[in-house]
């Protein structure tokens, strides 16, 4: 199988390249050559898809499948799709659940309305960039386009730092603010399971949009944090605190306390999407303990969360220690 990855050195792109190389595929990556490395045997083409003539290195190639992780202006996705229309058999675009137009009902599937976005737009927020790129890829490839609407992505290589923050905080030990309820269902996908599914279904020629995340409740907040305690071997005590005092203190779910979206939150739907189509199309998700253990092993090897390859830095996630201490001090002992 001949695979082209546009990007290929970041979180999702890197996992996709590694999985394809493991399978023995012929793998080419296309990027500016400024960030990261690629596995031995992977061919690297250089170019800047946002610059005039920046796609020239792709002109003479032929591939069975392309995976595109782009999250910038839709016009760049449109230009890439047009450049590859006659030289690639199938196009996989790594999209996002963020494309859905708010308000989104929990349990919604792929037929939920999507934000309005132009395929040739030169700028936009994250949701419109992803939605516009979806339209761009579909405009060129039609049924030969697979749109993988990922949700929360965890696993080795994570360059945002959500699970790494929890691992680092628990590794420090002591009383840890654990946002309740402990049985809160989570919905996420391990980056390696996402990569495997995209390669499998892209190779089969599957088209259309799919919510590529686990079933809601594949793990709970309690199971995730218990796994963090187990793999770090830390002398940490999880202090479970209900959502109400945490929210009353101005703590922001998802950002201050990564991964956590309490019941009734406006964005709770991000962890309650329907995934019937993806599971029917072969999606499998590994146990949370494996994702946590492998992320901890990787994090100790690299020493910290890496910068986002070729993308602007995001604000750091995680609760300030002083705010955590104040919340713990105010909580009933137990």
C-alpha cells in the first residue's frame, strides 16, 4: 500500500506514519521539514502548502491513500485535494467533532448540522477550519473521501498535554483534587486506534463522515485517574469533590481540569456522541489502562509534552497548584 501523509510528524500524523510503517507500507510524508523525525525507510518530501507553488513536490507522485491532518485555513486543504485528485486513490481527512453546529444534542450522530464554512476560506476558527476543509475534500474527492471526526484523542505523543497533566500531577503525590463524579463516563480515542482505523478503512475505500471515538463510558473518570495512580506508583490520594464547589470556584472544565466535562455542562455532548457507524465499520478501542501506561512510559522517555508540530502553541492546560490547594482545604475531609 502506498501512503502519503500530509504532515506526519505531529501527534496524529506521527501515529499514522508509525502504524503504516509497522505494516510494511510504502510511506511518504509531505511537510516543511522543520519539525520532528520520521521512521527509517519513510520518504520525506518538503514543501509549504500555504505558499505559492508549495505543493510542487507532490506533482510526480502516485499513492493509493492520503491522510491529511490539516487544521488551518480550508483553502490549503482545497489546494492539496485538487493537486492530488488524479494521483491519489482515496483521501482520509482527520476532522473533529468540533464541526457540529451548537447547540448539539447529546447522542447526536453524523447527520447533526455542521457549522457553515466555505471550502476556499482563507481563515477561520478551529470549527470552521475543520468544517471548511471537510467540504473542500468532499468537493474534489466525493465518495472517495473519508472524514474521521475524532473527539478527545489521548495516547503517546499527545502534544496538548491533557493526560500528561494528570500523570504529572498524580506523580507529584499527596492529595489530588479528583473532579466528580468518579463514575462520570468518558468518550475518547487512543491515537493508535484512530490511526489504525483510518488506515484500515481508507485502504478499503470507505467514504463519508464518521465519529471516530469510543463509546461513551468506555472508561470513567475514576478508572482513568486510578490508572494514573497505578502506573506512576505515586503516593497520591484522590480526593473526589462534586462538580458544584469546583464550578462555583471558577474552575474551567476541560482546561483547568483536563478531560473532565461534568454532567449538564454545555459541552457535555463532546463525550456523548453516537458512534454506531464507526463501530459497525470496525473501530476497536483498547483499555484505558493501556493508554495510560503507554503514555506514562512515553512521557518519561521524552521528558515533557512536545511542541505542536507546525502549529501555533496552545495555552497550557491544568489547574494552578494554589487553586487546587484552596479547593482541597475547603472540601470536607474524606
